[in-house]
């Protein structure tokens, strides 16, 4: 399960672009905490600390305790906006969550036992359709990732959500269809060896044209 993170913050009195620019020049990132039937709380956090937590790779699916003046607010990160050129965080949104609350999060997937997949052993390629799964679970039990076993999958097979064993208490947020997470596709060399005759037919037609003959159509008498 994802670790609980702590992010120290200070309240900000003023909103607007001018005040936000001033905060960023001071190495701070403006942010807002909302939800929980309370008024939105405008805060700012240290950019370096926010970047450090973002680099953990699981910031967006971790419970983050926002410490404001010694009072901790339990939150879940909902969005971090980045500067389009400098790739620095310029704003963050946090959702208040109660103890034991159910949340919807995007959790990354990984794949196990690739050596036990006949399709991959034959040179097939794992084509990942979804790098993350939208899941619903308790805020205290958010998985770091979902590991998917590809044992037994061959070329042409698809891995659906129904093939995945989710942790206890964790459910897919998408329930109306058995969506595809990944497929195993054949590389071009394998397709050719399995009977792709397009090239051979083309060469035969070119040879007939060179001899001044039109290739015989289906049903023509010899």
C-alpha cells in the first residue's frame, strides 16, 4: 500500500495571478484544499518538497497529510499543474478525505512472468493499452501498483480486467464492460512466417506482366 506523506503548508491571504507569481518567485507553489463539506482552504507549499514527493512515483495515489500551523488535514492529491516550458509545478489541488473514506484513484500496472508467456517467448510484443487502472478502494488501502500475470498468454490474446485479481477491498471504477488492458501482438517477422503471402502474390503478378501476360483471374479456364 502507498505510504502516507506529510506536506507542510502555509495559508495564503490573497488569490489571483499576481499573488501566485510572487509565491512562485519565492520557491512556493500555490495550492487549494477543498471538499469535505468545508470551505476551500488556500495554501502554499515549498516547491522543493512537493517535487521530492512527486518523484516518489506514487504521490497521486497516496494519502497526503497537509500540515498547516500544526493542524493536519487528511487529503488526496487530485491535480498538479506544471509550467509548459520549465516543467515546474505551478499549482496543486488536494481533496479532503475522512478516515475510512472510499476514494477513486488511478493506479499504475506492471506485468509479471513474461518468460511464462508463450506469445512473448515466440517474440511477440506486449502492447499496453492502459498503463493505469481507475480503482475504487479505502483511502488507507490504495495499492502502489497492480501486478498482472501474463503466464499462458499467446500471440493474439488480450488481457482484460476480468483476468486480473485485484486486492481485497479494491474494485474497478469501470463496471459496465470487460475492458482491455494489454494485448500480445506478433512482430512483423512472425506474421510473415505464419503465411503472409501478399509479397509472393505481388511478385507473381509482376513476373506475368513482364512476359506480356495478364495474371489469370479466378474462374478463368486454363
